C-alpha cells in the first residue's frame, strides 16, 4: 500500500524525534492555604518567605525570610510547626542548603559588596563563615558531607574539607563556575568557559578525567538526578534559557520538553517557557522534574515532567506500527496559583513558594504534585 505524502512526512518526523530521545518567624497566624486537600501552609504574615530547601530526612524545611527587616535563615517542620530562626548576621542571609547528614545548613551572607559562604550548626547552634570578603555565587555539598564546593566568583571553584577546614583550588584550565556533586563524592560537575566554548564538564576533584558533557553553548547550572543517570542543565541556544538533559551513560543530550503531540495533531506544540531565574527540580526517583513556566516573568505555572513515558504508536495510527517511543511528557500541576519556586523532598512531598495576599509564602504539597501523569495532559 502506498502511504499518503502527509503520513510519510509524519513518520519521518517521528523517526527523527525517536532518535533524539534515544540518543524555602511569621509573627502572625498563617492565613488559610488554597483549598486543595493535600496542601499545608508553612508560613504567613506580611513578609516574604523564599528559597525553601528540604532537610535530608524530609522532616524540616529551611528558608530565607525578611520578617526581621533583612533576610534570615529559618527552619520549620514540614507540618508547619516548630518555627525558629537559626541565623542573625547583619545583612541578608539567603540560599540555604542542608548538609547530607542534616546537621549543618550552609547559606550565602550578602553584606555590603560581598557574598560569603557561611555555616550554621543545627546541633550546637554555632556558626562560622568559610570565606571572608568574597563573592561566592553558588555551592554544593558532596554526598557524604565531607566536601563543600563553591564558586568563588572569580572563575575558580574551591573545595572546603569539612574535617580539616582546609580549602583547595579545583584544578581546571578555564573559567569554572556552578559546581555541583552527583552521587559520587569524587566527581564534580560544573560549567566553564574554555577555548572550546561555554559548556558543562565533569572531572574528579583532583582535576583528572576531564570530560565535556554539553555541546550547545552558554550552558549553565548543572544538576545530577538522584539516580545518577541524568544530568540537567540550562542552555540559551534559542536565545532564552531552556533545560536540557544528558544521559550520563550514553552522553546523548536532548531537550527536556521535546515531544510531538501525537494525540492531537501532526505539529510539534510550542513548549512552555522556563520562568526567568528558576531552575527545574529533580524528583527523588530521578524520573520526574518540576518545571516553572511563565512567558513574561519570574513566576508562573508549575509543570510536572515525567521522563521516558512509553507511547505505543500502533494505538495512535489507523495502520499497524510497532514502534514504541520513550517520551518526556509534561503535565500542568493544577494549583490555581502562581509559583516562584518548587523543591522536592527525599520522601516525595513538594514545597512551593507562591504568592498569597501579595506576599511570598511556602506551602507543602503532601504526596507530591496533585496531577495524573498522562500523555497529552
């Protein structure tokens, strides 16, 4: 049987797509949260609460709040109880991250023209700063908590040994930044500007076994999935930053939201734009991603992206076709509110930063995003 020209063109487009896929102290009582059964509001009052970060056991959330007139790091239980402030430096304290043991919170201290990396102990209430008069931009704990890698803001990455207290420079020939660890404490992932361009790399912490992982250009913010199978990064290949993922076993790079809309049309739908200043968050299994979209600003609609959803093409077309595609499928999360940040807990809950009565508040989505994962949603 001779297929119509339109069907042939569609099959070719699908074959190309298949290859691409192979290869955050409220002084007042919190106001009621939106009326959704699985939501628990953590914060309230006429102040902003931002940048939530779950503890490793999923029981606590650290965040930055301006309730004292400048931003401080606070901790609250994920049920909204036991709210306490844990830092008090002059200036703004932001970007908290727990160490893997849940005993220390690192944060950035913005004071004057400087941004220093500091630590506060949840065990003995002591604090110290790793740097002094620096311009730290980002940092990452190693899986065991022995090392703290940080972007010194001058093209170098430094490694802090938490046992000895000594710092060393990560040896890399290029302007390195955005350090992050994956599942291996001996391997560091980072973005760097070199003679080859602006790409994502990895290497051992000693600087050996250097490997280029991305190839598109102006690639930043690498993050490894909890399973260790994938790395996600942002690239502005199209003129705006979009998320791509790398299969770390095969080295294949694909666009996170790339899919054909098989159920509705033969056209490739325009995917939602990544909201400015946001970074997609990996789910605990490594097979899901939370993605915030807004065409014009820095907060917007929350999407759940599920990797490798199987679609049997024989159920789509009138003629027999045995090809099965593993597609990345995105579904809108029906919150009825704009979201500025979303972070998954190790136990599957999600904390979102959203606007309530004109202020940024934190809300927990128990049992994860309330959405049915299905193709075409």
